[in-house]
C-alpha cells in the first residue's frame, strides 16, 4: 500500500508495503502535537495489527537534536498494545542521561563505556549478500566488547522483520537460535568483564590502518565457549587478507578455492608460534560453465566504444613512491535496460596479464551501491579467470573494501544492475600496468552439492560424511 490507493484484503491477510511519510513538518519536541503524532503512529499499528514498522528517525526528528527520535521511539513503544518490531536508525540511549555521568556508575561499568549498541546483523541472505554467519556475528560482538557497550542488539535497520526471529527452520534465518544464544552469552561476559581483561583482549585484536583510508581492522575474534572466551585467528592467502574491516560491516576473513585444488595459506605471526585447534568455516558456491548459452555477454550490454576482436585494453600508471588505490580509474559504462544478475553472480573473462602486481577490478553497479570483482595481476600471458562471488572484492587484499563497492549495510538489488565499470584500481609504487580483457561474461550459476567432502589443512585430513548444498 502506498497511502494513495484504497485496496481491500480478506481478514487475516498478511500485508507488506509502505506509507509515504510527511514532508518534514516537524513539531517542537516539547509540544503536545509531538506526543500526539507518536500516539497516533502507535494506534495506527494497533488498529491494523502491524508486526513490523520502520521510520526514518534521523531524517524526521533530529532537527532539534539527536535525542528527538529517542523520545519519539519511547512514546511509540509505550502506546503499542501488541508485540511489534518498530525500528529506526541510530536509536541509542542518550549519553546526556545524568545517571551515566556519576563516577560510581563509570566505576561499576569498568571505566570508559558507550551507550551505542553493539549490533549483530540477523537477516535472511539475498542475491548479493549471504546470510550473516556465526563468525560474522562474532566479529561484530568482538567490536562491541572492545567499546564496552552497555547495550547489545540483534537485527538490521531495514531487513529484520519479526518472522526473521520466529522461524529457525530455514524459512527465515536458519542460525537464529545459535546467534541469539551467542549474543546472550557474549553480553553476560562483556558486562561482567573488568577493565584490565577488556583492555588485554582488545589490544590483541583491533588497530587502525590506512587501506586505502583510515578505518578499523580486527585481527582476531573472541568466541564464547561456555564460561570461557577463546581467541581465534584466521589464516589468509597471497590474495586474501586474514583481517576483517569495519568499513564493510565486518565481512569475515575468507578466501576462495576451487574444489579439488590446493592453495597455500599465509599464517599471521601469531599462528606461526603454534595453535591448539583448527576449524574450517565456509560456504559451497556454484560452479560455472564458460560456454553456457545463458551466460550474459557484458561487453555487448555495455556497448564499449572502440572494442576490438582482441578485447578492451586497459592502462594505468602510479608515479608515486607509495601504493595507490583509486576507484576513479574504473571507467563506468551504463547498461540499458538494466540486467538481472541474481542468478549470474559469477564473473568470467580472459585477461592478458602483465605481472605488474596491480589489481584489475570489474564493478557491477546497482543504483547507489555496487559489488567489486578483483583480479590480482600477478601473472603474464592470457588466462581465463573466474570470480565466483559478488562479495569477493571485499576480501581482496590489494583492493577492497573500497568506495561504492564497500557499501554493505545499505544492501544491493542485483535484479537492477544499471552499469558496469572496469579498470586497474590498485597499483604498487612506481608501476605502470597494461592489460587486455576479452570475453567478459556474467556466469550462470550451476548449483551442485558436495557429497562426503574431504578437507585437508597442512598434514591433517578430515573425511566428512553427508551432503553440503550450494
């Protein structure tokens, strides 16, 4: 429903839609009208029986100060007569509350603290973003622990409705019970933790880096195991870093390897000194057929001017003595009409590499957000390259997360791909790169299970029994 057209539904129907908000006529936050609006908002939910509602609190109620929508949300909650998820952006307990300023409170909270919630994403996966995993939740909880937050929340501003939490059978989010249990245990441990222990944990995992700009990296994860916090450190590869980055909502450390092949692991110094336990966490991705008729010829859709039978030539130069990430080197080509890539999330192409050490980037653009596919130029000669996931570019050490391709929280609609950009995004110091790309395709997904997979790490092999679905 849009607020413009009257529509009829039989009693008991589940209806989802939106109602257009006001045009920012904001009443004074101390006026009776302000409270009346909040009460009417709640009563409308009571009348219709909504189980989930959202409002743009930051847009509507911060003209007089950020505390405005704290007050509005509180008034709404007080007037609801049934369980309802009502959420907005940035809703935190105001730090202006006097009780938070008492020295005795600060001492009880273990020193410096924040009222900004430690938030764990819990939402169904969709094309362009996998269902958040347990290790992703652990990364977000580790960050919350290090800020000494007094609040922990579970959900997502835009995509968490009540059925996400109520259905643990796989129709909603299959790991909901495990996530909620972990958040509960993590909260109990964090709120009871002393300042010295918290500092020791956080000193080992968090730091600031310039890659390509200043943001937080997390070098390890602390998982709750009963009454114990256990530290886990990820391995990386030559292409994929072992760290997680806050600027892309803590997409967990991961690397990509094809079934039946081997890949060398790069261990951080901490693991080189020895470790107690190894665990393998991952997802089964689709396979692809470069000759499939239903693959999408992206160069044809991009209408690249001057494209020859040899392909598209790309050049870039970094005259600086420092390495350089620059998304402005990606040339964008509009695609009309928009492409539906929801079942074509893999990208394939022939690349005539130059061994420069740069990174070739193909960016799929969907409105204001994008997904990046990164190809390290560590080889020479012509090779067929497949990038299996639209999240891959976030993990490539010599590229992501970067610019428009790092916008994870806002989501993406791969059913409306309106453009493709391509270029050499990363260059080492004092480097020139010249490569040719041909046969650029969006690859149709072929989903096949792995049956009784065998996993080998170092000299240890585990033979599992069962079927893992892609």
